[in-house]
C-alpha cells in the first residue's frame, strides 16, 4: 500500500484422510495488496466525484435562488403594479405588457439554462458537437458575446462521461467569460485525434493572474477535478490584459 505495508489473505482447505474425514487443514497466503490499492483508488475517485456533484448542486441552487427567483419576484411585483395602477390608455397597457413579456422570455431562458446545467439532454439527443454548438448559440444570445464554435475530427461515438465532462467545462468557462472577462468575443474549439480529444475556450477579455493552488471560486476547481477523473489534463493560461484560454484534453482510451 501507499505506506509500504503489504496485505495478505489466507486461503484454507481441508485435506481428507483415508477414511474421508478431514485429516488436516492446509492453507496459503495470497498477496492482495494490488487489489486493496485498486479498491482504495476507486473509493477515493467516488468520493471526489461525489464532492464535485455536491458542489455543482450547490451552485445550481444558488443560480436558481439568485437569478431565477429574483427575476420571478420582480415580474410578480411589476404585474401587481400594472394591475393596481390601471394604465390610462390601451397604448400604455400594451407598452407595460410588452416590457413584461420580454422579461418573461428572459426568465424562461434562465430556467432553460439551469435545466441544461442539471442535465444537458441535448447531449444524448444530438451528440457533443451539435449540443455544444447549440449551447454556444444560446450563450451568445443570452449574454451578447459573440461565440465562434469550431470542431474537427470529433469521434461520433464518445463515451457519455467524456462528452458530459467537456460540455460542463465549456459551460463553466463561458460562464466565467460572461462574469469576469468583460470580453466581446469567445472561441470554443473541439478537436479530436485517434487517441485524444481536446477542448479550448478562449476569450479576448481582461485576463487575470492564475494563482496555482489558490481557490477563489469553485468553478476552476470543479473543471480540474472532472477532467482529472477521466485521466485528462487541464490548464488555464491567462495574463492581465491578454485574455484567457482554458484547455482540457482527455485520452480516448478512457472510453
Ligand atoms: N475568463 C476569465 N477572465 C477573467 N478572469 C477570470 C476568467 N475565468 C476566471 N477568472 C478569474 O478566476 C477566478 C476563479 O474562477 P472560478 O470559476 O473558480 O470562480 P468564480 O467564477 O469566481 O465563482 P464560481 O464558484 O461561481 O465559479 C474568478 O473569480 C476570476 O477572478
Ligand atoms: Mg466560475
């Protein structure tokens, strides 16, 4: 094991005498250190995945509370005001209702966004490339940031975990761009080879100084965690004033 201690399991079996009864019991020891190590590794991975999922649930609940709930509460108030104030003319009423309609559409988009984060059903229906393209389009519309999506040589049949991991890394990277980068444009690229698949998400925003080991938020941490669970590599390169690039590369043999 990691501490150098080896683990053995004793296997015993009876040896019958001439009369058929057990005359003696023989036994041998099997070295089960490797099996124990594998079990321990699997347990650690499961615990880490559970933590990543817990973090994700917490963030989704925060988004529901901070964004959707606030929007709906605002809508309820404005509707109440419209009813109480009784607009003087049909034109004024129409104006008020049109504003409300726009806000309802925005709230519906937020709800759709949260649903996506819970389970990107498009991944199952359309596959990674089409699902990502559609997500990038939605994001661009929602946030007013131009997103250029490109893909090449992405295997048609990708393991579910790999597709879902790359989808989530894109979601978090784009969300970081909307929240922190102040960028006008973002570039999402997905490229496959026979052995690996690589995702990059770049922006032309303000950049930052990534601090190794520092945990400002949970987004970067959970992206790293997800990629490393699939034996992939994850990196962020950024400099103040020079934009940011997030890269995730996952070996396909994990398929
Ligand atoms: N594209 C980017 N442009 C500029 N700064 C960024 C970008 N991505 C991340 N950052 C910086 O890195 C920090 C950590 O990002 P991270 O996603 O881990 O946390 P967060 O977005 O602040 O919070 P959350 O837990 O909700 O994701 C951010 O607070 C921001 O300062
Ligand atoms: Mg973040």
